[in-house]
DNA sequence: GCAACCTTACCACGAAAGTGTCAAGGTTAG
DNA sequence: CTAACCTTGACACTTTCGTGGTAAGGTTGC
């Protein structure tokens, strides 16, 4: 059905064929392949490619930013670790000395590492669940 | 002794003074300032600097990745736009229905919003408070 | 007042991201 | 069969990131 070759996809999306391959290597838009290995861009991929351009331009993002967002969404433990880092200094009791606070954070740090190293998280479970619900 | 100068902070965190300024320019760790403009690193900043190093190493991230995560958390509209892009019908397993996918993305969205909302409230205030007691 | 800090503002340099182009070879449509 | 595609891989170039340095000048502690 409706699937375009890389050159046709390039023409309708505004990206160069070279960049379409680069975007694929970045894990952002992965077209299907024909039996002989040709990239086949369907409507979904074309749509994503067009909106990707707008996204980058509107917020002045780099491709690597969006690639990182993708990692954030489905890399195991990464999201939790980043989340933990942002909220790290949040819950300090006011009546402790600076030394106590330092020790407290050190402990917290170790707890964070334990979390980051944990093998599975809810996000991944949900994804696996979804994949298996065929 | 609630705060260290940049050189002292560098010694206890492992970053160079140069990098501490760079990290500040990236918006990742912003120390308070003395009346004459000196950077004052408190326990909260020191802790964030230490955990930042671990975070980068553990997940092989770049500073720009974490900086982008920060933008994602507190730049209004950015998160929604990125989220929207990922939610758009794109290359995904055909056996996942669009409804399931959307519901899944919505859940992810809420998880991320939880971080975004939690960020940048009490912590900065508390840190600045701490700084002024010098 | 002097040494040892601190500030900002540059210059430089390697690594990585982003992008074009070309080469060698396989695929496809007429 | 041929022309016009496609593939991967490599070289090259520009821009940005990450990092160190250095210069000119302000601050601090003794």
C-alpha cells in the first residue's frame, strides 16, 4: 500500500535522504524494509518526519534532544534516575545541622543508585504488557 | 560554614572550577552569590554536583541531555509538544491498537508531569535561605 | 598591602553532532 | 539491458559541546 522510497519520502517531508538515514540511526523514525532492504516510508513515518521538523524549529531543539527524550521514555531506570536527581535536595528537614544534612543526602544518593540499578520499573512492565497484548 | 567557594566546591565534588561555571551556565546547578558576587555552594548544590557526575556516567549521558531534561520539566509547552510527537501514530508494532497506545502514552505523560510539577519549588528557596546565613 | 582567592570575557582545541557527497555494488521498472 | 533508483561505508566539513587556559580586574584575610 502507500509506502514511499527514501527519495520520495525526502521530497514530501523536506528532509534529505542523508538525513532520513541519520534520523533512523538516531532511533527516531524507523521505516519498514522491503525484501531487498529498501526503506519503505508509510503515512505514519511521513507524518512523524514532518512534525519532527516543526518540533525542532519551534523549540530550537537538536535531534539529540529528541533522541534523549525517547531514551527517557523507554530506557530502563533512566527516567527514575533523572527524576531523582531533580528532586534530590527537596526534602531537607530544617532543624538539622549542615553536617547531618550532608550525611542524609549521602544516604539518599546511595538509595538513588540502588533504584537506578534496579532491573525493572513500572514503565517497562507496562510496555511489555502492551506488546504482548496482541 | 554553610557554603563553599568555587574552588572548595571543585575539590569536594571532583568537577573543575571551570566546569562548575559551565554547569551553572547550563542551568543545572546554580549556586547563590555573596554580596560581592562570589559563588556560594551549599550542601544542596554540592550533593547535586556529586550525583550529577554519577548520573552522567551511569547512563552515559551528556550535560546537554540533563539540561534538556530540565527544560522539559519547566519550560511550558515543550513537554506537551514532545509528548505529542511521541504519541503521534508512527512506527510501532501493528498488534498494538491505537487506543492502547494512546492510553499508554497518557500514563507516561502523567508520570512525567509529576516530575515537572514537583520541580523548582521549595528547594531553591530553602537553599537560598541557607546561603544567607553566612 | 600583599597573596590568594574570586569575577567575567575571551581564545583554543578535541570530540561529537549534523550534513553533504562520493564510491562500489545490488534492485527495479520499462 | 539500461537508467535510475536503492544499499552501506567512508571522507570532509561546519557547528556545538565540553574543557582548559589566560588576561584584566575586584575581594578577602592576615
